[in-house]
C-alpha cells in the first residue's frame, strides 16, 4: 500500500497513473504538484488528487512514492528541488 503518492505533473501520464492506483486500492493519498493551479484544481475536483502543492519540495515530503511526469527538460530542476525533502529510505 502506498500511503502517500506525490505526482509532479498531473497531466495525462501522472493523472492516469494516480487514477489507476486509486482504482486498484493501492494508494491512500495522492498529492498533486504542478505549475498550473487551474489544472491542479481540476484534478482535485475530479478526485484524481487529494491535495495540491505548487512547491516540489513540500509536495515530496512524506511521500512513499514520487512520480515525476514532467517534460524531460524540466526534470533536473524538479529533482534538485525535491532531493533534500525526501526521506532517506
């Protein structure tokens, strides 16, 4: 069971995985993170995510799993922003 899944980039890929894990009963909470607040609010309304954060580090804190579903050019910045917020295990 994934206690907290953080999805950075709640688009087609990130949102689809979150929905599939929820449908399978494999996740308790999904935190959505992204740049576009309107997109995050829509995902919240649809039940894809449970909580919104626009701060990558904050979103990653406490996560059992982090899915990074952003364009490849944005990945380095995402990983730099979250690496100090992840648990050692």
